[in-house]
């Protein structure tokens, strides 16, 4: 989660530069690289949330398992749809 937050701050400070690079680039490879990096970071965030729910599960089992299942279902569906 800390890694994703750090990259999020970098994107906030340099977001307009990256956006300009993305939209002005005609190279398909560069656009695909941006898309894959974005999907990777989103996967890292969802995996971090899954680990958080595993910790919650120890203290409140029903709520932890329920939230873990819902988050896992969204992670799986987002992986299959991309």
C-alpha cells in the first residue's frame, strides 16, 4: 500500500506531464505500457486491501471473511475483464 501511495503522489505532482505524453504519443507500445502499469498499481492496491481484511478476520471473523470475499470477487472480475 505504501508503494502505491508513493506512486500516487508522484502521479499527482507530474500527472499533467504524463497525461500529455500519453495523449500525444502515437506509439502503441508506449500506450500499452501506460495501461499495464496502471493495471499493475490497481492490482497492488486491491491486494493490499485483501491483506488488510485478513488482519480484520482475526478479530471479527464474519466481517473479515465477508469483506475478503467481496474484495476478492472484485479483484478476480477486474482481472478477467481487463
